[in-house]
């Protein structure tokens, strides 16, 4: 590399979080790993690698040994199967769950004779706790994801990290459980629902996008669904948090640090989100009708939200983030700059916020 900068390997560098993280990593030599190169003008060494294949474990091990990376940030994960072009659930599992195990195995082997990689960072998800909680979940809350493959895979990855972290041989592991990402550049199920995004793969959906057509936001009838609360975290705050961990010099007292991550301030109600989004609300008779309509729209290729996501769109799952505040200390407000309300509002402040890219392969 030719200079004294430490090296960090970032898997999934071409995804949204990877692209938002890259500008923060000026004090590092960055090696980005993905199936497609990122669209970025910043200094970067790119390595094409498919973590869904068994051979990727050895490829990554050799890369870590050759570049002597001090840290690995594992972002590679299929969230939206439509946009990623990975509709086969088994293929998703091999990328998401087996891929995470391969990355951790590569780190373990790279540290076999001496400690080379000193930090491993993995973003889990609020979805691992399940779609309907009785109160704010702490990091010790049991994991209860179900129905939605994305959530189930995040839960399985979460368990993989917990099981393998003690064997990383001198490497501290950080597992972040963020709530729903927000921001003008973000595209996910929940933000897409409030934007009214026709994100499916059909010609009809493409025509609707070209005409700027917005779908109504759907909810079952009943006041409780409007009063359900939700948290968000701005994707740039998540990037700042990862950067802060990479810059951290003081050692951890434990091998695995788990942190719930959300924006500052109080959660929003669904009713308030609908008001901010200025989207039409369509009420359906009940949860069964909600899932049925969502399934029809999915099968017609109009939406990119699978029907398995229904429980996560009608339930309430709030996190306690006291541990994050304590972890960041005096740096808390400099890292987590957006309140939950401001993070969500930023989804609608730019023309890019309502423009949906055509589905493309992205891991």
C-alpha cells in the first residue's frame, strides 16, 4: 500500500451503507469486496468476490493475510431480493448466513499465528427481536424473528457471530442491531411503503415509476395500527458509528460488544409517519386482508415487499438504546446526529428519495 495507513476490508462495499461509509474512511486504506464494483471516485482497492460460494472463505483469508487488514466490516447481505436479483431463498441463505460464517472463519484463520485483524464489525438488525414486542428490547432480549427470510437470516447471522466471536483469536467483535435505515439514499421495505414506491419488477411497476405514481400506504383497520410506534436511524449516523468503532483505540473488556442502534429522541407513530410522508392511507379489514392484498401486489410484480414482511409492517418493535449512549459517551450526539423524526423526514427531502432505481444485482 506504500503508506502507514491501517487497512480495513469492507464486504458489501457497493451497497447503500457501504457507499455512505466510504467517504468517512479517509484515514484508512480501504479494500472493498463485492460482486460488482461500487460507483465511487474515492481511493479504493476493489476485489470481486461472491460470499455465497465456499471458495470465498479461502479467497478472503488470503486477502486478509496479504494486506494485513486491521479490521473487517461485514456489510454484504441480501436485504431486498428484488433489487438484488436474488429471489431464491436458499441462495439468499448461502450469501447471508453461510457468507457471514465464511467471513468469520477467514478472520480466525488470518489470526492463526498472530493477531492481524483486531476488529470485526457486523450490522445485525432490529428485526431479530421479532415483529411485535411488549416493550423496548434491550440487547439481552430473546431473538424471535420469524416469517420474513431477511429477518430470519439476520437472526441466524446474529447467532453465528455470538457463537464464533470468542474464537476470533485476539479480534474484538462488534455487532450492531440498527432499527430501520432512513435517509434520502435509502430504499427498504418500510421506507418504500411510506413513499408509496411501486418497486416491483413488472412492466406495470416500471411504468408507474416513470410516471411518478405513488401507491397508498396500507394498514389494517383499527386505531392501534396508527398508534404503533417505530424507530429509524439515519444511514449516515450508522456510517459514523462504524467509523468511530474503527477509530477506537481503547481495548474492549469483552470479545463481543452488542449495541442497539436508533436515532435520538422518541419513536414516531405510524400516523405521524403517514403525515410526514404525505401519502394516502388505505385501510383494510384486518391483518389477513392486509397480507392478502400485499401478496397480490407482490405476485403482480408491482411492489418489492414480500407478503412475509406483513407482521413487521403491522407490529411494534422498539429498542432501548441506553447501551449505545453509554458506549459513545461524550461523542454520542456527534455520531448520532439525527433524531428519529429528522432521519425519517430526510427520506422525503430530495427528488432522489422518490426515485427508485431499476432492480439490479447487488449483494
